[in-house]
C-alpha cells in the first residue's frame, strides 16, 4: 500500500470511540502506527510521535497524516487543492449526523458525477476521510450501497476499496461486521497484515489489481507507457496506460510516458498531440515525457558495439527470403561475415547509400530456437523518410525489439508492463538486454483487451481512414479513446470497465455490452430528457377540449435530478405523435400523454393502405396514469420545433473474432451508419456539442452538431445502452 515512513507513532483513544478515519488515513498514506484503546470515555484521540511530541484531536491527526504521507498529492498539489481538501475534511463528519446523512450522500453523489476523486486526479486524504466516515456509519450506508440511489458515490467508494482492500479488513475488525467492500460478484483480497493487525485470509480475485510485481520495492518502482505516435490511442492502449499508472502509484514510484518514435514513415506530431490529449482525458499523468529518438546516438553506438563484439551482423538478404529462412531455421549467408565486413556495410547503411539501403542489422541470437523471435531478429533498418523530430539527420532507425529494452534500462524502468500478445518476445527482450550488458528489467504481462467485431490494429484502422470509410481517427465507430467518447462513452465508464478487468493475464473476448451498461448507469441518473417525433409518418392528434391558445409550463428536464435544469414545454390543441404510436391506439382507448395527463382517443383515421393519417380525441386529465397501457411522447404543433438527424451506428466488421490470417476487407460491414429525420422540442436549441441527453422512449444520444441555423438539423448520435442487439449487418436494417 503506502510507503512506510520513519515517523512511527502510537495512537491512543477511548475504547468506545475508535477514530476509524485516522487509522484508515495512516493505512493508505503509509504511516506505521500502533493503537492503544487506553483513554477514558469521551476522550479525544492522541497521537504520540517518536520524537516525544503529542498531537490531539481527530481533525488534527488526519491533517498530520495527510501532510507526512509520501503519496502523490495526498494533501493536494498546490495551495488551491489543499484548501479544497480542507473543505472536504470539515464536511465529512456530517455523515455522522443522522439528520444530515442522506443529504451528504446526495450532494457527494452529484459532485462525483464526472469525477474519480474528490479533489484533483489522485486519491487524497479527503477521499479516505469521507470513505471512512461512510464505512463507520454501518448498516445505513450498506443499505444504500445495495441500491441504485447514489450510483456515483457507490462507484467511488468501491473503487477506493478495490485499490486499498485492506480498508475492508480494518472496517471489519473495528465495527464487528464483515465488510468485503466490493459489489456483489466481486471479491476482496488483502495483504496478510494491516499495520500489524491480523487480516483475513487472502482470496483469489478475478478482475483485481491486488497483485504484486516481481522484485518491486516501495519508492523504487518505475513503469513506462510507450505508445508509438502512428495513430490515436485506442481502448487497449487506455488499459495499458491506466495499469502502468496504477502500479507506479501503488509502489510510490514513477511513470514515464515515452513516445516510441522509431518509424518516421508512420509517425506524426498530430498523433503525439492526440495521445497527450487522450492521456489527460484519462487522468494519466507521467512523471516525465521522453522520446526514443532522444537516444538515437546511444542506440547507434550500441549497434556498433554489438557488431564489433560479433553479437550482431549486417544482412542484405531480401525480406521474403529472410522470412522463409527464419521460418525454416536456416542461417543467413551473411551470419558469419567478419566484423570488418559488417562494419563496412553498417557505414553504408548509416550513410544511406544504395548499397546500404539493401541491408539491415540483425542480432546474432539463436537460429535453432523453438522461439521464432530469437531467430536473429532485425535491429536496424534504413529509412530515407524525414523524422518528425530530427528531420533527415539519420538514414537508419532501430526496431522496437532493439530500442525498447535498451531505453527501458537506461531510463531506470524497473518493470516493463506489456500485453500478453508480446509474451513470446519476452525471452528475446531478456537476451537483448544481456547482450547489451545493461541493467536488467522485469517484464510483467497483462491480458490485452479484445472486443467482438472490433479491430485494434493501427495498420487496419489506418486503412479505414485512408480509404475514407470513416471520418478520421476520432470516428465514433472507431475503438479509439476519442472515437468512443464521441460515441457517448464517458471517461468514468471506461475507467470503471478497465478497473473491473483488473490486472488479469487471462485472455478474453469482451462484449461491448458490459461497457455500455456501465455507461448507462452513469448517464441515466443525470442526463436531461427531451422529446422527438420521427418525421416520417408523424400524425396529428386533435384534442377537442385542448387549449384554444397555446400555453407554456416550465418542468424539470429530469424528474429525479435537479441539476439537469428546467425546460419550457408548450401545450397546444393539436399535437404530433409517432406513426408507431398512432398505429398502436384503438378508438375509445384511454392513453397517457407524458408530462400532461390522460386523453381518450375517439377516432383513428387511416388511408387506403391502412396507414394512420390522423387521430382525434379529448383530454381526460382526471384519469389515472396508472390505468393506461400506452404512455405516449408528443410534441406541440408549433413552428418552434427543431429539425433533427438521429444517427445509428454499427460495427465496422461482421466477424465476431478476427484471426491473424483473416482478410478483414472480406468481412467489412456494408452499412455501418444510418440517419433518421425527426422533429425535436424547442429546448434542444441550447444543447451543446458533446452533451449527452435522453430522447424519451427513443434512447440516449450525444450531440454531434448543435443548432447553428434553423435550416440545418441538429445531429444526435445514438448511444448504446448495453441491451443485446442483432448481429452487425442486421442491426441497422431491423432498426429502420
């Protein structure tokens, strides 16, 4: 957990008033304390420091623990965030006041809607203090955790407990109740000891981050996230970035963001900017940003060193022949060239001559190995393309297999976390480090996120961009961070989903439904409600006793969330209904017009084809809405309605799992986007780009194009809600 500090102390308190929030803060903050329930009843807690000085009062003790902790930003990153933390420390004890318990929960739940932590982007003493006060409240809080009343607060509470599972044992020991602390279906795992207190037996956890890195020492761990700037970050990269940050923080270490820019043909500054933007969006902050290109001189020196030591050689075998020889375990004709011959050809490569362009540098590893990655991998290639950072200074560039282990070592990386697709290359990585005679690095594998009907290969995604089948790397059909955000996925839902996967090494083909279900639980309690009617086939309902003059009533945009604001609804004698609703009603039936009241349908008019073209009826506002079968959305017949284009999207491919040798072009989905015209209520004129809303009885949408002028429709993209839907290729057909 936290880093053990030298300033050990003894906490004394009254036996009937254990200061749970103080001990929890010490546990998370890494301060080693012993506890003694030796004070008389009603006494305030006292902390006896190793220096002999004393501090008194729970508030003072919590602030002291926050200040001495070595956790990043545990008491704020600056004066502003420290002051915000102070506000929460003063507010948290209100949980203990029975009359204010629910109001505190309600306020905090709303506050956490789009936040991971109470202050900033890191866990702070404020989070731990409020968490402990909730935990100490006992059954009252547990009953809320099992309900859906405060979903953001519960999500925050569970995330803290997933990160610091020893807190559950602490609560269990001192409240006399079992507190596994995780939602139903998950399990907690804790270390064998919690600040000297015996903890419960460990449990194996699927989807847990409670794993230990090999050889990790508190304060000495360094991880790195090394994206290649050849495209935008996708959801798989997001997992890697968050996982690297998690372990760096867990061990009080460092995280390096390193751009692996060794292929000038594919890399652009645009991609670097987008990656940095996405990392900021994910709340991933590195302690340093570096580039592999920073080390080009040292890498070239290392290549020359290996050539001179006969651990590498220059090969002019053409690529296809080389691949065949590697597959057949046949040594290259160049493998036993002299060092002098290799150095001469290396100089040709460095100078970028025609002869040099025919060559590459290969490591002399083990051509007979069962592990194909050891069969003399390529270390350097010629590439005349200008590099986005160093221009035309170099004509040769290192491969990932050569550069990554070297830069990991010299940058001080202790643990190289990478997805299990690289597992076969681990042996190669260690061998390269050994030949280079540089500091060793631990590799730790985690499972790659694989999704159904989804391509994560940047090369294949680039094909869609280049051929114009998508709008760009941020297309809402893409699995990129920017793409799924544009589709309506919240960053918090993405984080929760990745957290639920944990650090498991098990390979799974994931359904998107789970991710969208999490997203729905986050957006449904807060997103405003609006009304729309499809343009095609819309029908008028004429209300004989409706208002002769239209009137306006201001109502809530969300009946259960005041923060969604208000909207003005116009009531008229004639209202628009969807064709499907007009066809569903019968003459003499009583229906409910949502946000108005009941009406009785007297007449249903149909054309010669049986299509409903008009309805007439009368309001029956004294009728009970509980007695009606149909609850209908409607719009007033006014010229203030706004044109909408509702966009539905489908998967880009029709095969659930694409194998390595599959031709993805052969399984393209021919129809991945459809548009439906509609009319929307006048309140939609204020909706901004990126705002999420619900169209009553139609689903959730994110605004792609807001109102610019009355003749141009507002564009809303449909957000999946996690419900099962037809296979790709059939979905849009069945929808429309």
